[in-house]
């Protein structure tokens, strides 16, 4: 990639942005996939889900300025909420002044579960003793994966008890197996192995086979991102950087102490995470499920990120499960997902995981910085005003004037926008 630093990108028209993004990515993406003439066809959609009647479009934006592990990235984002792409671009520009974002991730290990009930005495010990043979059986189910460097990375036997008050207790045995899926998300591979292992586990335990499925709590597949910002970089014309940094850290401490605040804190992170996952054809619902389960791993729901001020530097860190792929699922049939992956300049699922974590962290930084300065509502409503103006029927040459009037009046209703538009046209 030539550079993700594209000054004035937001001022360009969509066609000019497309051209600039392709030039920044050194022509590696197929721009036609972003236009009305490209993208997902009805014929392709028919093979993706059932009962297809059409396709549904969302804005496909590009966040600029991101420097991640010393490498420039343009970030494809599909999202309908105003200010998300702008916040990522702005915070990426800020963090690159301090060397950018750093990140890493675990191997692409997914967890499969095979549940057994009604097991006999000593069943858990027999399954543990059979782990080497069960591992060979599992790998034989996915020989191509093994040839690509993936495969089984271990197994565990867990003894659980359902003991909800007032209900009949039910013991169960669960085999966890850990599968390195390399560049795939891995759901189909994990589920196939679980189905193959179930009859053998029934034979070993004398029990009954229950669920055979992956877990979306992919806590062996964590992606991490971190930044270190000298507080002076956060300064504005009205507030000094030290005060903003402390405001960000204080907002994080509130989220750590209070699950009601933590839910909104994490939603801000997922604004960035989901937008990149959706743009690249990945299962954002699986990522959401895993992230929120991971946030509650201590027994209380807590923030996924942390922000602390030490020695005049604001340190931010984020860790969350990241179950993404670059070679399978919707990616194979969705040309826009393929184009967005090329634009992002990532090589494989692990690089994509790190990129998504970095976007989640700086999206969180943008939200907390707004809360510590102007307040989230003021900045958000400026962006919302554009959507209201469009909804009221403003033409391209009228939108800026209507937005200015809405912001000046602090009235963002559709009725007020319509009245402003009538006065403007008169």
C-alpha cells in the first residue's frame, strides 16, 4: 500500500474517494464492486440464504490514516450510523503521530463441543485416555486443513452439572477440542469434526450424544491492540491534553465498575469491529457473541478495553475474541467483500483480526475523547443532521445549508429540516 494518509478525503465526492482509495491501495481493489453496477447480484444472493426477494444496500465507507504495526492500511467499513468512519479516520490520524497502533493475535483456534449425557462410571477417565486416538480421528476428517498448517491443538474433558434451583439436576460430560482453522472462520470444519467424534464418544462413555457444535466464545483466538499517546497530542483549543486523557481514563473506570456503562462502552468498540467484519463478509454476530461473553468472564460484565494515564502518556489496550476468515463463507461469493479485503491489504485471517481489533480500539478512543470534551451528542448530532437533511428531500447543493441551519438551531427534527428547506427554496 502506498499510504493510508489521504488528507481531505472526506471532502471528496464518492467517485473521487473511490479513485483516491484505489490509488492509495496501489490499485489492489476492484472499484466496480462498490458501485450500483457491481456488488452482490440477485443470482449470487439466491445461493447464500433462503427465500431471497432482493438485496439490501448499506453505505460502504473507507477510514483513512491508519498506521498499524508500522504498515499503512485503508479500512473498509460498512455501517449506517453517522460519525463511525469519521471517528476512526480522525483517531487513526492522531495515533499515527505517536507511531500508530500496535497489535497481535493468537493462532486461529476455534473450540468445538461434543456434549454427552447419561454417561457411566469412569466415563471422563476413558475419554481422557482416548484423546490421542480422538485427535487422529479428528484430523483425518480435515486432511486439507492439516496440509495447510492447521489441525487439532488439544482436547479437554469437562464435567458439568445443570443444577438450576427447583429443577432436576443433570450431570453431563463435554469434550472440548481446539482446532487451528488457519485463514477460515472455521464453523463448518469444527461442526464436521464434532459430528465425526460423537459416535466414538458414545461408544467410550455409554452415554447419549447431545449437542455437537462450535463455541462462539473463541477465547483461544484473541486479537489485541494497543496505543500509547503522549497527552499533549489530545489537546484542543479549549481543553488541555492532560485533562482530556484523565477524562478518558475516568470514563473507563466508570465502565469497569458498572455493567450498565460497560455495555455502552463496549457498544462503541463494536461500532468499529462490526463495520469491518461486515465489509469483509465475516460473521459479525459470532464476533458480538464472543466479545460480550468474554467481557463477562470474571463474573461481572466489564469493558473490553482499558485506558490509563501514566507519566504523561495515555495507554489504551483492547483484547477480544476474533473469529474471522478470509477464504470461506460469504467471502467466496460476495464481490464487494473480496474487494474490501484487497483494499484492507491484509494477508490472512490473523492480519485481519489485528486490523479489526485496532479499529475497535481507536473507535473507542474517539467516543471517549468526545465524551471528555464536547460530549458525544454534539459531535454525533452534527453528523446526524446530514441524514435528516437528506431525509427531508434536500438536494446535493442544499444539504450543507440545511445542516448549518439545523446545528445553529440545535433542532434536528424532520419537520424543522423541511421548514428550513422551504425557506431556502423561497
